[in-house]
C-alpha cells in the first residue's frame, strides 16, 4: 500500500477541498504524459490506480507479430511468450512499464501535469464556492488600496471593491473587518474575479435578514427598499402574522437590531415603514416623518399628488429633495408634493377635497366660519404670527387687532 501517496491525497482533499477522484485522474494523466515523453507516443498506454491502496500500474498494449516494425505498438512472438505462455500471433499482450525508468524530463513533465490540475481544481472549487454566495453578504478583511480600488480578503481568495461601489466618505484601514455584498463572480484564466459593493441596496436587506429572526423565517417580509448610500435608507416591511409588528421586529428592543446595522453602515440613517396595498397609505407612510393632509394616487399612471401642511413642506421634501426622492423609489410612484397654500392656488384645486385635522364640519356651521376672513399662512399653530409678535407678546383683544389688512371679528 502506498501510504505516502494516500496521506498526500488526504491532505490535499482536506486543505484544498479537491476530491480524491479528481486527484487520481490527474495522476493517471501525468503518467500518460510521462510515457508519451519517454516513448514518443502513448496511444496504447493504460494506467490503472487502486483507489483503496493507491497502488498503480502502467502498461503498454502490444500486438504479437512475426516481424516487429514498431517497438511501441508491436512485440515479437518470442518476447510475448516470455510475458504470457499462451501468447499467439495477433494477440494483444500487456507489457508493464516501470515508471522508475522514466527520464528526468518525463518525470518533471508528469509533476507539472499534476500541479496544473491541482491549481485548476482549486480555482474551480473557489469559483463554485463564491458563485453560490453571489447576491449575498460576506465578511472580508481590508488588505490594501490598489489605486482607488480596495482589495478585500474573503478567506480563500481576494475580492475587488471598485471606487464606484464605495460609499463616499468611508475610509478603511488595513486588517479592518467589513461586510460587503457580492455583486458578481467571474471565472477567468487567472482564477475567479469577485466584485463586491458597499453601496448596493441589497446590502441593507441582507443585513436585516441576518439580524432579524422574523425576516429570516418569513414572518416579516421586506417588500421594497430605496437607498442613498452613506446618507439614508428607506425600507418598507409587512408582517404575515397579525400578532407581529413588522417595524418593531426590525427595530428591536430599544433599537438594538437596527443599531447594529446602522453601526455596520457607519451611521447611515434607516427609515422603516409599514407597507400597504393601498398606494395612498403606502405613499403617506413612505414620506414619514412628514405629516400628510391628503394623497391622490393614480395606479395606472403611477403618479401621486400629495398635500402637506405649509410648515411640513420642507420636511416632506427633505434635504436636497432626499426624502421625496427615496419615497418615490420606494413606492414606484412619481410624487408631486405641494403645500396647502400651493394646492389652493393650483388649477382645478377644490378646497373641499381636503380634510384638515383642525377643522371639524360637525362642530362648525357655514355661517360660523368665513374662509375669506382667515389666512392660515399668516399664523402658526399657536394662533399668533411669529413675524408680528415677540415672545410673550400676545393679542388680548383680537377684535381691535389688524394684520396684513385682514380684520377679525368676534365669533
């Protein structure tokens, strides 16, 4: 039994995850290559390896002839009888070949064939391993900067984090551990080429699937996600169990779950909202934390008109339009946001189309409320105009006050 060969094969199978059968095939091919280099041809050479003991035999199949014209393919009857007593003209005789007789060059070529096969199989194993992880999140160690790209070690191979897949402002130190999203795995002659990302929206989704048990087991579903990497992410979730709050499950107790993800994303803000089949309600949720007066959604055109209180307009739009932009991506609707004042002045606007939280038709009759006598743009929620009054200065008698040419009479 060839113990040394068996131990070597066991070690290769364990370390490089290469099957023994593949290694046996590599040894057989290497012996055939050595025979070809030694004899000039290997068409009639056969190699057999015992998979249990690792013992191998190499032999040439030669035809018994009266007069030998090709030593590699033929053998005389006299020599054939020495190998097999029953040999006769026209028979095929197996002549054993001693591998120890191979020359140095043939032996070196055989070694190279085995090493090449091991390298190819190792690349194939790595490719298959990471191809299965494509579109998933893995943990890597920052190796070095290659120009503006970053080399990330994933264990058995390195991945490339391109400049356009990096979050602006993120700076990594060598040996730092980070989570990345595998975009693509390519098989190249030099081995697998793996492209990863820190900006892809799916990175956030996969992180939540890892941290939130309810998402992993399917109780809570992530229906939609919109992200501006490094700044803010909006995510819509729904629950398949009426007893489970989807937003609460994602946030966790005292924000424990979402805080882990925010920390991994270096402080990126995450808004988690409830998904709703009603597009109007969904758009209203998506625009949070802004308060919405009314939403008119057109499912066919995928457009929506949203009215917000005047003091909520900037919050609904967000800094540089970020909140509205992310809400549009999250819902798939083109959203047009107007304040109440803008909506009133817009063509075709009808005041009665909208409902106000501070106006109840059951409490006020038409004679008690004169729309022309009140301009809510001049006053905030507390009933006074900050531009006209300083802190602590209030109107005791509205009947005697005049503001912007509008008089107020005692109701």
